[in-house]
C-alpha cells in the first residue's frame, strides 16, 4: 500500500506557491489603504514576532548565530528587496512586478560568477541570454512611460534578493546554520530599518479597513512566518531542483490572479518578455535538477 505522506512535500510546494503568488494581489490592494513603507514595516514586525513565538514554542534558542551575515541578509533581502517591491507596486502592475522580481536566478548566476567564482558554462548560457532578452522586452526602454520606474524598482529588488541568496549560501556553510533561526532574525533585522523608513518618510494616513487588517494578518502571519516555515519543510523533503521548479508557479499565479482580480493586461512586448523569462527559469531549474541527480539520489521522504 502506498504511503499517502509521500505526496505531502508536493502539496506543500503547491500551497507555498499559491501563498506567495496570490500575495502580489494582496499587497497591491493593501496599498490603497496604507503607504508602502508603513505596510512593509508592520508586516515585518508582525512576522518577526510570530517566528520568535514559534522558536520559543519549539524550544529553539533565540540567540542569533552569525550575526553579521544574518544582518546583511536582513538588510539586503528582507529590507531592501521587499521595500523596493512594495514601492514598485505603488504604480506598477502586480503581475509584471512578480515576473520581474522572479528574474532573481539570473542575477544569482551573475553574482555567483563575480563573487564566488562559479563560472557560467555550456548550456547555462542559454537561460542567461534568454533572461537578459526577457528583461529587455519587459522593461521596454524604447517607451519610457509611467510604469518604467516601477519596473526598474522590481528589477533592482530581484538583484537584492539574489544578494540574499548568495548570503544564504555562505550561511549554509557555517556549522551552526539553522534556517528557522536565520529566517527569524533576518526578518527582525529587516524590521529595524523599515520601521525607521516608515517613520521618516511621509505617507498617506492609514485607513484601517477590514481588508487592510486581513492583508496585514495574511502577510505577517502567513507570508512572512508560516510560508517560510513551510519552505523549510520543502527543502528538507525535496531536492533543490524539484523545489525550485515548483516555485516557478509563484510568478505565474501572481500574474494570473492580477489579470483575473485586478484586470491587469500586458502588451505583446511584455508577453514576449514573460515567455522568455519563464522559459529561462524553467530550463535553468532543469539543468540544476540534472546536476543534483548526478551528485546524490533523489530523496522524497525520510
């Protein structure tokens, strides 16, 4: 008799993609009632508190490890990255912002080449070239209309997320690495500069509508806390290549829900860019999954 629990990691990755994918619409709508810096600061504070509560419940020490790297991770990925995403959503479409930010693997390859000496070889040049072409078509530099600035913010946010991925890779090499602790403290460290920015940067008065309360709870509890804990389960149970392939659904869900709920449309240049980017990400994930199979056998469950 087959073990039904063997499908749980797949269910988890689908749930995770849905949570993160739909959140692009949630964030876009929440900005109707609250400024981007205020929203981001509050959701990070709430997320950090929930994660710290989880650590206490599980008996995990609240003492942070590798403080410098975790601080840099919090500032780059959780503060600068998410801050730019919320700023981009003020005037940019939720679906297109999601696609541009999820060009992150392209930037990871470039940064790993520069800082870690991981050279790009062979077939890996194909997703690099396709990603660059996709970004070019999505940005439409020949047509500097109002959304161009928001697109640039989304691209830069993806770069900061890529910097965070490099820092996580460095942290994973430390003997005392714990993903739950790192996630908690990077969120807490990010909350500090985001709170300062929220205080210093003028913003619209907050309208505490039922939707905003729900969006804040969804972001602080589900997105910033529960989803990251769900991700720790996924990466323990699934090979990195399969997990990465599953997360490709995230920007697609973001784009689809933005089209359905917000009525966002794309032109032919943007459509070409999206196809190129998603194809590049899919091919890159396939190449990495193939490398992982050569190194170790697939382990779906313990």
